[in-house]
């Protein structure tokens, strides 16, 4: 004799207030590939406008795979059942119509900004038309997602990522060609693994100035997507699987796991101090989809000794790392081999799954450059001789030795001073033993050559600008006193400071500072040059006065003056000056100024235009306005100011085009009215 709970005010009664009213949820599971490519966040926003609610097909707390969505009415209370059903029908039809339009754009052959990339070479219109509509099974990945970086960025050499193991198989006609060219292997080649490190002969020379050794491999667990395509549910599944595995680690591999989600500040700071923390913000990782749902499902494990680490769900599902101070490569690789096996055994025991191991391409990774061993064995080593000889020459020499030089802040970070991260270049087509042997032999060779180059580096240079102030004041006595000194902020040297006077014959001064330290550390030279050029006496001090009410008169209004321009340069403390500024510092200055520009008000308000990725229409307008600064000046090039061009540089101007700021040209800031 009971009735349903029906409240006069709230309708049908439910435990959750969100379901009061009708209690009705009317939904369809529908494929929306156009909206998926356009962006899930944009789909959510559109559904909000249509009073709909999108979910994954595994329920409210489940993941979303591929392009299939559960679309339902959003509301329950305040609308009748008829209204809600009508809203759902009309909204789904609207989404479908819009999806068809989005699909036309989705499947149109894309403009590839990285015109010199392997993607541009091998993703032809014919191949695009053949594969553009295909969706992989494991992660719902598409060709457009795979080549997103090459489409959106103009600096890619490869430009492709895999979203799951299926990507390598389903799009093999494209991936195979890119992999073969990058790794230099032939069609039909098969990868061979060899972890018997007793075969390695020798070690890094104990006299070499090696700060640390780090060897890592990537590994991916079968049945889960790779980072660019992995679903939220899969990512959390990998993390939970590894939490269980880490709990089984014993002896000197035992340690703790630190999830990024909800991480306490003290833990975060310690991981930063230990150089263990991976962070968000890399353009490649962001555009390729690897930073979705950040930071959920990600974390860092390290042992008690801090010599064995596992990164969970960064660029790969797992990055397994062995590291220690000094140059004992053999000790590091033996620990890594034990660690890899421990992780593999633990994963197998937890879920019965193994690492993805392809007969042709070895261990599977999201980036094709890491296929094969997935191993990167590196040392941080000081090479002052090679630094002076030229970074481009060091890169060419490393290429001959099958090595890869980087800055000490990783692939996307800057290089400071004379310290380099030197690693094996190859991953695929060579065994682990071969790669370690190549790295050891190559580092020893670079060290021997560096000692010879240092003899030339510290020899008193020939100064071509014989009439310059550098030629007058950089005597052999002063050279010998300062030639080995390296500044703290930017790792600048006297040779770098006087590079223009050494290489060019037309300099009057011939010297640049790479940081504020340069003026202090090399003051015996800089002071003399500055005093003669500016006509000041030793001990003179500069006085600033910005009270322009003291100025009398103005330019005669009858004078045929076309325009007036006044500029100052400014440099922010703690960052290098343009000749010495590191890549990381330069980007830091740009990001700092982007935030500052956003606060400008009234007649100073305007827009910032970064040179990197600048559209042609914007570039042409800046040319027409005579606002654009460009590359090519010999002084700027030789002094080091054009390194990493055009990254980290740009132009701000106000709406009236009467106030400008140049960012990271000859100075950090050129402020212009």
C-alpha cells in the first residue's frame, strides 16, 4: 500500500539532491569524432550551452575511450520529463550536425608547420586520406593526434608520437618509414636485446671531470595506452599497479612512492632539490596529449639511497632510472639491470602482464626515437675546451661518435657554462651492451680531445680588431689572469666576452658582458674600456634623474621632424644578459614579461607578440610598423645573442603603437616610447 516518495516541492525523492525532481537521466552513447578532435573541453562547454552532460561510456566515474560519449540531459529538477527528453533529443541532433562539420575539418589534409620534419616527408595526402579516419582499439588514437606536434609547432625533426601499441601497427605504413630513417635501419630489421654487461670493457676515465652518471630506460605495460593516448582510467590503473609493485621492492631498491596529486609542499621541494621531479609545461608533451588530467595518475618512486628511481606516467608509462655521483658507469648499469628485472617481475606478479616488446622495434615507447632499448646512458661532464671550440663543433663530433650532447637541464632545458649531458644517440638497432660501450668509449675520447683543446683555449688569442679597446686593454698578463674564470650567473668567460674583437676586424670596443658578474669579475678590463669610451674617471658614479619637469623648452615645432623615439635598456637581476643568458633564463624573462604586460592599463595596455610561431600576417604588420627586430647582425651572432633564435623573444606594443618593449634582443628589455 506504499507510494513512491513524491515531494510537493522537490518531486521524486532521491538520496542525492542532484537527482531530485524527475530523477530522470536520458542518455545515448554516440560517436563524436569531430568533437573529439576539436577538444573534449570544448565539447563540455558546448554541452553546457545545450543543457546536456557528457561522460565517458563507463559511467560518471569511468574513463572516456576513443570518440564515444554518453550524452544525457543535465537537469532533473525544475523541468518536466517531456522537457528533459526534448532537450536531450534536440541537443544530441545539434551535436551530431556540428560534428559532421567538424569532421570535414578533421579529415582535411592538415597544414604541417614543421616543414622539414619526417612527418612532412612521409605523411603524404594519399597516406593521410587512407588513415585519417582510423581510430585505434586500445586508446582510441588517430593519425591527427599522432602528428599533432608537427601540425602545431614549426621546430620538430620527427613530429610524431604513438598513443598505444596499436598506433605502430595500424599506421605502420607511416611509422615504419619515419623509424627507419631516424634510426638508420633497413626494412625487415629486427631488434636484439643484450643485458649481459660483463661484456663491457673499461669504464669512464676516473680523471675525467664527471659530475654524475644516469642511465634510464622506458617501459610500457601491455594492454594500456601510451602517454599521448592513454585514457584517464588506464593511467590511474598503471599508477595503482605500480603502487602495488613498489611495495614489494627489497634491499637497496626499497623506497617510497610520491604521487604528484595532493603532494605536500615539503615533499615537492625535496624532490626539486634532489632533481627528481618532473613537471608540466613542455610544449611537445602538452600538444601531444601527454599532460591531460595533470597531475592525476603520476608520481615518482625512489629508493632510500636515492640511486634508483621510477617515474610513473610521464612521457612513458614507466621511466626506470639508475644514477649516482661520479663516473662509475658499470656500477650504475648493474643496478639498473637489477631494477628493470625487479619491476618486470613485480608487474607480472601483480597483474600477469608483461612489458610491450615488439619483435621488430624492441621495447615500445610513445616516442619512436626511444624504440629498441629505450636506453639513454649519460654523464654530466665538464668540457671547457670543446665549449670554447664551439658547441656546433661539439655536436658534430658527438655525431661522429654516435653520441648526443644536451644541456644539463634535459632535452628541453638550457646549457650553462661548460657542463654537458653526453649520452648514446641510438636506441634501436643496437643492444644495450653496445650502447653502453659506445657511451664509455665516446666520453673518454671527448675528454682526451678536450684536454688538447684546452691548451688552445687558454692560449692568448689573436685579436683581429687591432684598433679596438679590447686590443688595447686585454694584455697577455690580464688574459692569463682571467682566461680560466667562469661567471656564476651565466657561465660566461673572457673569451666569450671579447669574441667579436677576436673574430671581426671592424670593432671599436669589441666586448660584451654575459651577465652582471662579467662587469665585476673582469672589472680590471671592463673598467678601463668603459672609462675610455665614456670619458669618465676612475671612481666616478652615475646619477639618475627622471624628473623631466626640469627640462626647458622643446624641439622647435617648425623643424621638419618626422618622428621622435626614446628608448632605454633594462636588465632583470638574477638573469644573464643576452650574450650569456641561458635558454632557460631567456624563457624565464619572456614568461615574466608576459605576466607584466597583462597588467598594463590605460594608454599603455596592448598585446605581446612572441617571435616563435609568429603568423605571417602579424610579422608583416610589425615590419610595416617598423617594430620588428630580426636576426643576422654579425655582432649579435658572434657574441652569442642569437642562440636559440627566435625562442624567448618578442615585441609588446600598446594599442596606440606609441609604447613598445622588445624582449630579449640585445638587452633583456628595450623599452621604447
